[in-house]
């Protein structure tokens, strides 16, 4: 199988709000400020969703989407409302996510600031513990690409991430992954909540939800969750902690520090970054004993001349510089010659005197000015179906390595 792992897989996963699900590998999380919003001042009524008994009824007027009159919570409806509310107003958000084992602790901290409908967005993510990695993202209203800067071990790389067209609706739906919906859904599903209603210091109504889930369903040993939600369904703060079924512990914090952001300036680091392009190289293996590679551009932008393809296999690194660009849909063949050098040729003109590629390798495609177009692991087996490698954007299956 051919598989390409994204450049910033750990960070983009955290940025997308979906640190590894229980029982899977990945970075997880931790709270900073536990109760992030204005504290409720007057307790009006209480309901519980534990079992079948409800103590009282939540008032129908001003009730947030997903919170029913009997106090039960529809997680999907609530999280949809949270994403929509943040997008509509613009916001500043801080997420912390921590996982601890007996020997190590890994903490990710993400800060997002966006104007309404994600016309502009700045995001910073840092992961500490094990390897220290940082990621920064910039998106503005005149582009369909988010520019990503990743620093790992003192090395800086850039990548462009498509976010859909410039229309407000499509852009908001695409960029809303930065508000943590998938991770929140994983934490909240299956939890029984006790809901209390109060007024915040500004007079607006707040819903305070406290829940726990003691079973091992979903890979958890137990979960404790508290969150404060406004009448529009925006989660103003959330804290979750507990253990996973295999013994690791986790802690997660979510805090909307500002609701209502109208302006966002360009960050300083963008000035030294390469111009982002939406070129999507796909790598495929052809042949068996004398396998060679093809690089196809799935566009829409052209891969510029001077782009370097770097292949590492069995501890040896090969590279070649493309002598001409690749328009959308174009292919270029890469092969190892008799001396072991990586060469390029038109597809169909690969010499028989070539040496075959190993079945596993790492492939990096980077423009001359330093923009990484794809970066990941590659493997194939003779006579078996293979997926394609595409820089972590949208790996497509159905390709085969002919034998």
C-alpha cells in the first residue's frame, strides 16, 4: 500500500480538534484555566439526565441548541451550534490537551483567533513532551489556502493547506475544524449531564453542565466533564479529565477568551514565508523488480520548475530537481539509473537499464523556495492494490503497482 503521512500530522490533528481517540496513538491533552467564563451567580433550576429521573424542567426560552427541556444533551446539535456561533461572531479560543503515562507527559496548547466566518484566522499550536514541535497557521480573505509554518528541532518548513473556496459559507464549514468539534464530540458522547441554569455577571443566561461516565465504553476508564454554555450554544468553557482503558490519564481544557473579533492583522512570520500554491503531487509505483515512481500533479496550481523530489530508502537519500514544471494532470517518471542516481523522464520513456526502487521509502516534494508540497511514507507490494500518496491532503485509493 502506498501511504503518505502529512508533514505536521501531530499538530494538524490537534488543530483539527481530534487528538487521538482513546486507545489510539497521538497527542492528547490538558486544561489550563478550568472555569473560563463568567461564573454563574444565581441558580435558577436544576435537571439531571442520569437514569430516567429529572429533578425539574429546563426553561424553554433561551435554551441552547442540543439541550432539551428535560436536561438531556444532543451532542451533535450542541457542537454544531458552538461552531456556528463562533464563526458568526469571530472569536479567540485556547485549547490545552494533555496525556500522561507512567513515564511521559505530552501537552499540546492551541490558540486560535478568527474574524467572522473565518475571513481571517491565526492559529498557533505547540506540543511539549517527547519532541517539541510548533505550528502556526495564517488564513486571509483573498485565498483558498491556509499557510502553515512548522518548526521541529530548529528546522522550519512551510506547507499550504486548502480550506475550500472563498465563499463565506464554504470557508466557515472548512475552517471550523479549528474549533475542536471532533475532539469535543469524542469527550462528550455517552456522558450523563446534570444541567443548572444561572445568570452571568452581564445578565445573560448560562447553562452549567456537569457529567461523568464511569464505564470503559469508547476506550475510557472514566471521564469527568464540566462545561458552561450560553443560550446560543457556544461553549464558553469546558474541562474534562479522566483515564483511558489502557491506563493513560488525560486532561483537556477549552476556553473562549473573546467572543466578537472584528480585525486581525497579518502575523510577522508570513513576510519570510514562500507564496502558497495549491499543487498536489501524487506518488505511485509502477513495475516490480525494476519499479519506478510517477509523480502526478492533481492541481489546480502548477508544480513549478526547480521543485526537488527527495526519496529516502534503506538509509540512502536520493534527490532530483524537476527541470520543468508540472501543470495540473501532468506526470513525471522518476527512476534509479545504473549508478544509483535518481533521474527523471517522461512517462513511457523510462530506460530498461534502470535499477528498481525498494518497496518502502519516504518521499518529500518541496519547491525551490521551501514550500513542502508532500511529505510522507510510501510502500507498495507487487500485484496488490495501492493507495496513492498526496501530502496528507486527500489520499486516494484504487491505484495499483503493476507487476
